[in-house]
C-alpha cells in the first residue's frame, strides 16, 4: 500500500503537472518554484510540504479538504 504522501505527489505529477503546458508554466501558475515541480515529477522520495500543497490547491481554487476527498484520503 502506498503511503499518503506518495499518493498525493503521484496524483499531482500525473494528473496536473504532466498535463500542464510546461513545468515552468505549472510553477508560475501555482506560485511554486520550478525546482519543486521537478521534485514532484521525478523524485520518488519527495515529501511534499503542506505549504506547497496549499499553494497548488489555492491556484486550482480547491479547498484542501476537497483535494483529500478527491484522493479518498
């Protein structure tokens, strides 16, 4: 069973980052550093910070609770 952090990071990488125009545009549009986007996309040991998750959800106009419901965690 995947840990919750891995579920969150994999979802963001596969459903949002990979569908963005570019990593740079995703970073700009979600108020995060491009290095963070690379970590999300490529680092299998990356532990996403709450601050990063909040910024991404705010840019998506999504409440954290709705994000967690979406992932069923």
